[in-house]
């Protein structure tokens, strides 16, 4: 006990920190005699495993679902606070991205999240996004895979937990390769050993006593597929197997030569002959060349003739996914995420001048997932499909926003305000994709880009007044709503002091 007391004193002296024994615990591993007496003498409590330290579980099965129960509980507590407030969908997506996802980062960077846990937590996020905490079940309008795509690809930028988990674990493999002098890296290296070259630890094959590193090490193969090497002295890069010259490893570019290479595990340095003035490449093979293989050898030498070794420079690992060669979790996550082809007007939809709830509605409209009458019928509702505005055609999102005669009056007003003539495309999404500045000035272009979102919102609000409040259609109310919202949302762009509505309309026409 004396030695332990001295150890704690030395720690305080070296670190400048003071240990709070009232909050400290002695955690026994196995059978420990006189444990209560030791705790009493030290002035601390006796704890039991499993426990947690700095948010990390100690003495528990890291693969157990129970390890994540605390995270799910914090999820639900945070949502319980938000559910008491009226938050728009735009606000909900901001909370999901900024708060809910970040609550998981610390634990996901060290532990492999079980699939059942990721599905459960994503369901909580989905229900909050589409239901906002309401007791009744509300429809999820857009599938979760689309929601989790990057905004530039048509999603909402919510991160898939399983993919993010892999990217966070992979970061430790990158750090193992790069941070050669760090203490934690020396500990891992001494415990498990290193692969040749020192870029990764050896596989962890024991079934117990391996801590977190076994799951982290499984992502090493993912990292190796996305790295290249900048050769210095060539002592840590394999000539045939590592990607150090060209776009693929030389064993793939020259498989026939690799088949009879003298050493398939040879380092780059071994094939660099410094006997000449500048040095030459001299790869070695296990047998003489056949006549038809001479040309292939010449092609190999021609391919690598521009490469040179620098004896005083260390070999470096480069991350292929980024332009600067440095690893980032974001770059790996984006690389692993699903891609979607086709244009999506993300820059126009997510307009900083427009309220987030309006941007969210425009996003739903672009995917054709707004709950118009045709969508309700697809979901099994027995309703008569008729446009609430014109009462002439069946209601769809493209009809009510683009083709409806009442909405056309509003489009005519918009074009008249800006002095523009334009033929509308056939869908809401195409309209936003094709929306251009039409040689307008810088400030006018910013207002112009906000105009279709403002128009969509005015039409939808008028439609809802008729559908839910039993009001009659009013073209004056529709136009006033559009013009006033456009003025309120974009008058700060004009930056010409206090701007009244008439002055704003005059400014739009005076370009």
C-alpha cells in the first residue's frame, strides 16, 4: 500500500493534477484479499466489474448489445426534451446531424457497433425526423438510404451508423501506420507485433484478452485498399505488391513477370542498383527470360524508369481518397457511401436565405414524395383525387406546383417581376435543376434563386388552407403570400438599408 501511495503522489507531482479519492474506486480483478481494508486505507470506494471509465466499458463483453444501452438511453432522454417543442422537419434534421449523431462518435471510434444496435438507433432517428415525437405513427416519405446520402447527391446528409463506425475504426489503423513514435502505438506493437514494413500490426487471433484492437485491426484491409506509397529509401515498400508507381501494384500490371520473380516479397530498395552514376532498376527473376518475355521486361523497365530512390528520405503512406494524401473520416465515409447518378439541385434547394422548413419541402417535392392526393392513394387511402386549387385535374406534386392553372398565374407574376420569359419544364425537380440566373446581376440572382422555393411554399400553403381549413381559393392571398415571403426572406440580400415592400418590388424591376 505504501508503494501505491507513493505512485499516486508521483503522478500528482509530474502531471500537476490532483486525484479525488472520494470519487475513485478500487476495481478488483479476480480474488483480492483484504480489499475492504485497502480501500479504507486509501480513502476510496470498492467498485465492481463491469464498470466504465471515461465512457468506455471495463470488464464487459465489447460485442454485447448491453454496452450500448447507455447510448440509447441518452438518445431517448434528449428526444424527450425535443418532443415537447414544435420543431419543423428542417429543424429536426439539423438536430439529428448536429446532436444525435455526434453523441455516438466517441464510442463508435473504439468499439464495433452491433448491427441490431445501429438499426435500433437509426429507427429512433427516422421516427423523430418524420414524426417529431407525435404519438401517432406518421409516414416516412423518403427511404432512409436516400436520406443518408450526401446533400450533393440528393440526400439530407445524415450519416449511416454502420459506415461511420467502419470509418472511425479505420482511422486507428492509419494512425498506427503514421504515428510511429507515439506511446500507444508502441504498446500495440509490443503486444501484437508488426507486419513487415511496420504499416500495420499483425492479425489478432486470440479469442480473449485482446481488448478493442481486434475489431480495429479488421479494418486494416479496408485501409490498405485505399493507400499508395511515396517511396523515399524504399526499405518499407514492397516492389511487387504495394502501390508505389502507377495506378495499380506492379504484380497486377505485370502478372507474367511476377509469376517467376525471384522474391515476391522483395522491397523496392533491393531492386535499385546504385553502381551507375544515377542508379538503375534491376529486378531479379528466378530463371532466364524466354524470347516472348523480353518485351514484357522492357515494358516494366520503361514504366518505372522515372522513379528514383532518396536514401535520406523515409517512405510515406498516402491516402488516395483525398488530394493532400492525408486520411480523414469524412473522405472514407463518402467513399464507402452509396452513390446516385443524375443531377440534383442541392445548391438551389438548400438556400441559406430561405427557412429550413421551406428548403425541406422543396427537397421532398424534388423526390415527388409530398403527401398530395395521388401519394395518399398509393398508400391505400380511399380518397377522391382532385386538385384543391383548380378542381379540374388530378393532384400530384408536379401538377400543383407546375401545371395547375392557378399556380401558372403565380409563375407569370414571378417572371413579370424579373422581366424574364421562360418555358417551365415538366416537373418540379427539372424546374429547379434548370433554374439559372438569366444574366441577372449578383444580388438579383440571389433573389431569383430563392423565388421558386418561395413560390412552392406559397402554393402549398394555399392548398392546405383549402384542404384543412375549408377556405375558398383566393388568388390575391396566394400572390400576397408569395410576394411578402420573398420580400421578408431576401431583403437582407439587397443591403440598401430598410427596404419597404414597394421599394423591393421597384428594385426587382430596375436591373
